[in-house]
């Protein structure tokens, strides 16, 4: 009966397979602490205990596969926490329903091979795999996960050699992969969840060949505020692939994201660093700004040369070198000290001098930051 313990097999010891195919249970099927020296098969079983535990397999030991597919269904919570499985766990094609609660609790599970939660799995409720260790692949390929307004998938501190998050459709609910080690990560932009937590998440490689600009859309799905590590992790992945420019794009996005959290006066300085040198990750911008300002000054002073301060001692006037003297904080060519502009030329000289100082300061600050944080 629902709400009762229908099957009690606590600390059961079996020297072979446990085959529960087509089993129908109304109430809790409890076999916590069981040791099964073979396969534990629940293919096409139907467990029903709405609002309670449909299966309590806490801390079970299975020396072969622990399978729930195909045709398995459950109303209520499935508990696998603390389980040790020497082969694989499979839920392909299963249907789990525990709306607005946890449908599958598999915390601190050890699986030697695959933990397969894909290929038609349908879950109404949350999946919690915190701290679990998967020997090869953790897969959600073509599954449907729904827990609106709550955490649909929790992978906190989970470890896997490969992780496949290419679900059938975007996961409806939060996906929390904080501090997980996902190995090679397979995903697709079409099924990225709307709320993705990647605090401290690491991966060895991203299988999808996306540009940094596309990947930044993935990172921005986090609602945890400014966190530098996801950007740095993404940049490290691009560097491993030899895509240095993509890595710089990721790190530039990190600085821009950080800027949005700062006070107004600091944000203004940030905008200047961004515009001039891209926070040090776009150093060529400084050269482009210098060339543009140099051209502007040279054209103006070439048409309106300033008067010499001392005609007898002044060197021949050069509009290009005069402008360079204004732009470079250290006088290098002796032009600025020998000529004095008037009227609009004087204001342009002031503007070029100020621009030169800003350009030099932002370039030095930004490039120093980029070098020190690489």
C-alpha cells in the first residue's frame, strides 16, 4: 500500500543476480545495505509510493550492472545514495515522477563504468548526483528533465571522465554543476539550460567546436553574479587547443563582467582601458589609437603650424614629430618645447597631450594585468 513499506530486504545478501523484471510495488521497496554478487535488474518494474520513497537502495553493493531500463517507472523518490556498482547504472527509457521534489537521489555513488541517464529517460522532479564518481561516462543524451522553479539537475562535486549534457530539449529548471569535474564535456547550444551554475566547475575539454563568443553565451546563463573562474577555465581550454585569440576573448569578457559590479568611478576607468587596449588583451588597439591621433595632429599642424618660441634657435618644424612630442609623455624630439600653438591649435595640443597620458597609462595597466594573470 502507498505510504507503507511493501518490501523490506535490508542488508540482503545474494550470491547471484536479483531479477525484478515486471515487478509491481505499491509502497516502499527497501533494500538498503544489500550486497548483490551479480546483476540487479528492475527492467519494466513499476514502483509507486507518491510523496514517499519508491525505492530505498541506500548503500547497496552490486558487483555487476544495476539496471532500470527499459520500461521502468516510479512514482516517488528513488534513493541510490552511497551505492557502489562495479559495472554500470542505466535508466534508459525509464519514467520517474516526483514533482516538485527529488525524483532520483544518487549522492556519493561510485560507478566503475557508465551512469546512463539518457536515451528516452523522462524525469518530472529533480536529479541529485552530488559527490558521485563515475568511472567512464555520465550521460543525459536525449533525456527530458523537468523541475520548473527548482533544481532539475545537481552535479555538485560530481566526477566523471566524460559528461554528455545533450538532452532532448533544454532542461526545465536549474542545472547546478558547482565544483564538478566533468572530464570531456559534450553539449549543444540548442539544449543549454536557462539557469546554469558553473562555480568552480572544471573540464578537460569541450567536445563542441564553438567560438569564444558563442561559449560566452553559455557562461552568461549563470545567475550567481561575477565569478572569474568559469571564464578562466574556458580560456585555459582554448589555450590547450592553441587558440590564443579565443582565450583572450574569454578573459576580456571576464573583465567586462567584473566591471558591471564596480562603483561608477571605477567603471569609467574600466571603459577607458577597454576602449584603448581591451584591458591588455587587445594591445594592437593602442597602436591604432596612436596612429589615428598622430594623423589628426599631423594634418592640423601641417596646415596650421605653430609659431616658434625663439625663431633663431628653433629646429625645422615637423607636424608629425611635433604631434608625437605631444602624444608621448616624455619629450623625445624637441618640437614641443620649441613651438607654441595659438587658438584652436592650443586646445588640440592640450587634447593630444591628455590623450597621450591616458593611452600610456591604460596600456601599461592593462598589459601588466594581462601578463600577471596569464
